[in-house]
């Protein structure tokens, strides 16, 4: 999510305190450039070395806020950076340098390549800190109107339909608000598969272009949202949220019907797991019923 050009009237005046040695994660705006925190600007202004998922985006953000790069190194760190880049950055920290890592937009490590760098620094026992700030998932949750006491960030769903449906089936029984990121090109397919996997009437929210000029928050059942977005040309950054699974006490007839459907394409073990998660029934109970159904089917099959 890229920052909009929203220049401040004067350049940032950094705090007098020096940035201590270590790895400093800096959250950057997901849209409006003014959403950056003063502490984040302090770190960007005072760190010895700057590291960014996208160096052009960070340069632009610093220019907007009047933070000079000076003669400091600006190093790219992204999905294609190798072990040599990680070793170089750990070496700089080990020498007593302060290294600031900024995501392209949002909170580092949330759908961001900084995870491997963070894990390597932690394994090496190097100091780390974070300047918290914008995060599309939390911003969307705040606006959604869905329960916030428990939520699960599930990242991006798989692009392939089969893998995506399996992924959604595994999430269907989770007793928490689900939060996913999605490409605008795949939003229609995701919503259609959600209707099948999670239920047409389950409440959901689609957030688009958060904090930007054309911000949009659409609420409704999954069926309603799937129909609404099916006819649209969709652009921008997307966050999809789905209400937690309802508490449903499934009877034996319901379990058997779901198992018969699942057993048509799954093994007994996989069918029991899938139905257990979907209906919120003990897997042990479902597995026992599945074994009985499988024996009945085998006994009734022609010899």
C-alpha cells in the first residue's frame, strides 16, 4: 500500500536522543502519509543505516516529511534478498550500528519480507525494537463492526482454487473474526469460495483503499458481498473480514449428512476432520460415525 503525496509544512525535527544500536522496525503509512508517527520519523532521521522493502517508497516518504538521507546507506531488503544481505545487516548491527527497517507500507513482518531478518537477529541475540504504527488488518478490524475481542489474521488465501477452498475449510470453524488480504483480481473468486466454505449468511466486510481518497467499507452477508462485487471492476488494496463461526449444536443426522457428502471425495480420516471443524463437533465422535458409515457403505456394495 503506497503513501499518497501529502507534504507537511515543515521538515521533521528529530528528537535529541540518539538511536541506540540494534534493529529498529518502522511502521509506515498504508495510504495517507501523515499517518506516520513522530517516533517513526525520529528513527528514520537518526538511524545509522536505513533498510527498506522498497527503497523508492521510503525515499519518497522521507522527502514528504523533510527527513534527509544524507550520506547514510539505504539498503534494499525484499523477498529476493539472499542470505548475504541478512549477514551484512547483522554484521552492521554487531558493529554497534543502528539499523532501521521499513516496510513498503504498514507494519513490518505483516505480509512483509522482514520476518527472516527479525528471526535471524533474534537468533543472534541482537537488540530489536519497533516503532509501531499503521496496519491494514487492524485498521480494517476497527472499521468493520465485527467482534474485536478475538481475531485471526490469515494473510493471503492461496491463488489456486483447490488450495484456496481447503484453506477456507480449515478456517470455517474458527471462533474468531477472520482477517485476510486479497488481490483485487482474485476478490470475486475468494468471495464465491467463502460462500461455499463458510456459509452464504455469514456476516463479512470488504475494505478497499483504507486511509486513501477512495476508501470504501462494504458490509453484508457473504452472499450479498459476492453478488455486489461480481459485477464490479475492482482496484486497490483489499482487506476481507468474516464474522466468527456461529455456535451450532449439530445433531447426528446433520453430522451423517455432512459425512456422506465428504466421504464421496475424501478418506474417512480427512472427512472426519473436515466435518468436525465445519460443524464444531468433537472429532472423536465424528470419526466414530464416519467409520460406521464407511462400514455400512462397504457392506451394501455389490460383491
